[in-house]
């Protein structure tokens, strides 16, 4: 299919956009270390979806996924209208050619490295393997997690995996214990979407905490709020068993039935679990960092119900870098782990107006590391900073600490806290600075101005 003389061509504007993205020619493996050129126009004829496959010969997860994708492509997906285009991160043409020989689809020519870099930047590719599914008619992204879509549906029953709308997914029945309830059970309510699975250790650790928080919220907020469990379990029995376990721990919430369990993943770009989001009645995200919110509320004397539905403040506590969009958005991190708790609050009050002003531009977000945990240690490690162990001028008991904090690399002496700007969308850039000695936010403001004006020294994430 896609090569007959009478087959209609892709619309002119879509074809022009495809050529701008991919160039005029693609290649396919022709045997004996050779390739054969295929025009982009021929590649897109009759296609219902195009998958950009970012992968490399040296990457073990890629080598594990490629045979599965190839089998699904040959047996089902090609005939349903999918074309795959390999975007190589191989380090040599020899390795590219060897890897392409395992692939029954097309590829961007290896020598076009600038085009490869442009495509990776456009789609914010921060790791491989990555499979992005595009609509060839208008170039829009159908799903950024084609790898999960293909893995869950290798026969293409739901191809091309276009996400259903929020209301479509939640209509037609939800689980409430052993019963089925209609959409009226969530009508007009803010909803917590809990993406979790029985086989996931961190999920099973978080579930009791979420259940404790849910009980307190429902007692105070009543019908203004509900949680819907969106399972990542592999079969209906596992879903049912885990749902019953949640209920036994106090999580007497709703659940998507097994046949719809994955239908919200693509809509909300869920790439890992556990994930907890809070959305408004129309499905607009109010709080993406729901896990951090729950943990924060449970550590407080009382949950601030007056702030419901808890839209994030400009200064969010660093908890889960993956859940907090660090890969997708420039982020300033205030590293306050070594600062006594009382002084942390004082600093945050002073810098909050600065964070609010800059956050309104939509150009950058702000996270605060207040304790030495795995999240803050990871940020320090990728930026080449020491992990916190000892704090000068204060007793260890005054400093917040969390379970799960990694072993310390070595001690450090603290003068003023580090400021880090992570700009992952710009090829993994980062910038280092320090707060002013006055701790009044002036150092933070100066660093932000320098970042905006591109006068800071650019460093590369490790």
C-alpha cells in the first residue's frame, strides 16, 4: 500500500510541512550495507499515521523495543496505515546501517545530522527509545508516547491511538466498588486522577498516603471532589484486586473499567506511575504535581481547605522532577536544603513576588528544594554540585531530612544557597548562580535577567 500509481497524494500543505521537517528523501535498507532512496511524497501516500522512532544501536532499551515494534508493524500496523521513520542517534554510519538492517521501515539519512538535531529539538526528545505518532494530514502530534500505545495495542485495535476527550472517557460507566455508576457521579466535581498499578512498588507505597488524604478531603469537601483510579494493571483480575486493596486502605473512590483503563494516559501525557493529577470538571489540569501536594498536606497540622482546588503557587516544592515538567519547561531551582527551616520560610516570602512575576510570563517555573532527598540530590548530581551532608552555622536537627535520601558524596560548607536554572528544552542547558548575601531575592532577580538576556555562562547537563 502507499505506492500505487492511482493513490491520492498527501495534501500539498501537509506535504510541504513534511518536507520541511524531514527533507526531500528518506532511505530504506537495500541489503549488503546499502540503502535505497524513497521520496517523502511516496512515503506519506495513504498513511493514516507517521511514527518518528528515535532510537540507537547502542541503547539496550531500544534494542529490546525495536523487535517488538517491527513485529507489530509487519503483522498489523503497516496494513492499517502506519509508516515508521527511524531518527538515529547512532555514533557511526556503520552502526546505523547495521541497526537499519533490523528495521522494515524508513529512516532519515544518517548523514543529515543537522536535520536530526532539529527534529529532536522540535519534539523535545530527552531520552530514547521514543516513538512520536503524527497525523500526516496536518502534522499534529497524536501521541508522544507511541511506545506505550504500541506496547499496549500491538495489533492496532485502537490505531492510530488518538486520545478520546475527557468527557468521552468518563461517560458510559465508572466502577464504584462492585457496582457501575454513571457520569453523574462526577458531574460538576474536581477530580483527582490516580494513575497507578498493583505491580508498581512506589504506587503501593503511595496508595495508603493518598487514601488517608482522600478521607480527610472528602470529610471536609464532600461532593466537590472525587478520585478516579486509572489502572496500569495488565489484566482485569489484577485491576480488580488492586482496586479492592485500595478500598481496604480507605480509598473508597471510583475507577475506570479495564477496557478504558489506558484511555486518559495520552490525553494527560502520563509517562510514569504513580501519577496523581487534579483536574476541574471539564478536565483542565489544576494541579499536575498531585503527589507532592498530598505529601505536603499530610506533613502540615491541617490541610488548607480554603485553598481548594489547590492550584499550584509560583514556588512549588521539589518532589518529583519527572512529574513537575522539568524536562519540558525552563525551571529555576532554589536549593535550600542546608538552610534552617525557619530561615527557609523567610527566604521564600522574600522571593515569592519575584517568582510570581516571572511565572506569569509562562517562560519559566520555580521549584524549591527544602530537604535533602533523592530529588534534590539528583538535581545536584546532574549539575555537578556536592550533595548536602553537613550544614555550617546550624545544628543538623534544624535541617529538614527525608527518608530515601541517598548517601552523601561528601560534606560541603554553605554560604548562600545555590540557584540553578535547568533549561532541558534547550538541549540540556543549565546555569548556576547564588543568592545574594542579603537573601532578599536580588541575586535571583539578577540571574533571571541574565538568563533572559543570554548573558549567563551556559553549562551542559551530565
